C-alpha cells in the first residue's frame, strides 16, 4: 500500500451544507442576432456563486481535492404553497441531474475540487425543506476513494 493510499484511507468524509435555494444548471442558448452564448435558467449564476463561495471556505480548511471521490448530494427545496399534500417528494422540476451539475461546477469554481471528473461515484436526492428545522440548500458529502493495489 502506498503512503498516499494510507493517508486517503484514514481521511474522514468531508460534509458541509450550502444554504440557499438550489437552482438547476439549464441549457445554453446562442443568440441568433449577436452570436453570444447565454444561460437559460434564471438565478443559476447566483446559486453557483453561493456554492463556489462555500467551497472556498471549505478549501481554506481542507485544501483542494485532487484525487477520486464519491459524492453525495442532498437537495432541500422550497415546497410550493399550492403543492398537494399527497405529494411528499418533489417529483417535479427542477431536474435532479441539472441540480447536481450546477453544484459540481460550483465546487470546481471554488477550487475545492480540482476537476469534476474526479467524482467517480455519485448519489443524489431531492426533498422538501422543513420550515423551522431544515432550510433550503444542499448537503454535500465527499469521500476519498482509493484504488486497491
């Protein structure tokens, strides 16, 4: 076993919460008039900046991650006022994979992850936030993965 493997194996998972209203990373469109590429989802840039800022805070304590990781994302979304009480989970938009993509990009922008390609295993779920006990946001957990020699 290499020295690096021993260090990674003993490192506890890194878990932190990003408060705010999660916004999916939408599709890019190109203006036919100007040729500029723009993001179609409103609020996307602000949410990704929030993720990047929190990533920078965590990076200051732990450093940049440059090895393979398993990632878990738990999204807590605002329950719409007119949401039927029978719907206990947010089985409607926003799309879970687009929420994950936006957070992954924010982790790279905040330099906590050297590259989002380092995420080799991923789990994600979305649920409604509980007023008074669980605010809107995303809990991110990153665990080091070590290749067996």
